[in-house]
């Protein structure tokens, strides 16, 4: 028996019973649902139907899993526990040899004269914060030993 089918059956039966009985914890006397609240108030509840539905779904799955485990461990009519025949596994496949890749791809030479240089220059650019008139563009100022060459 599949666990999900059994859990769904338990869930539907439990939900049907609660909707048929309409307990006063979840429903008003007229049959309408009470709103959720943690305050002790006769017009509110701390177990609304939606919360019951979620909790009952988890609980019904746990019950179905427990029932399935109990049915698997039941003894057979002969009095012995159920024994399974061992499965014969196929022979393992021999490992394939490593392919000869060769030397691998070559790295092309850098296109730009500045690419691949390991020389680092100490310095950085800072935005000049002087007050500019409307037609002037803010400029960056280089602070360091020497600015990098213009490209």
C-alpha cells in the first residue's frame, strides 16, 4: 500500500469528520469559521480550520508511515518474518584507460601591450570635490607615484 494514498485517505476522513461535526473551538454556533487570535475571546480561536488542516496533513502522513512500517514488520502466516531473496549484482565493468590528451591548448599572446604586466603602480584616482560651475565637468585626480600611461 502506498504511503501517500493512505495519508490522503486519512486526511480526507479526518477533515470530513471535522467539517461535519463543526466543533465550537473552530466554528461559531451558526457554522461560520472563527478568526485566528491568541487572545482568549469567544469570537476568536487559537486553532482555526486552516491551521488544523496543515497540522492534520503532517499528522496523517506520520500515521500512514507508521501503519506501513507496522504492516511490513508483521510475521507471515507461516510464523516467520518476511524474507527477501538476495539480488545478484552484475559483474563490475573494468575501468577504461585514461585518454592521451597531449600537451593541451596553448595560451595566445596578449593582444594589448598592457595585458599580462605584473608591474603594479602605487596610487589611485579620487574625484576632485571642488565646486564647479554648471558648464564644467568634474575631474578625477591621480594620487600616487606616476599615473598609468594613457591608452
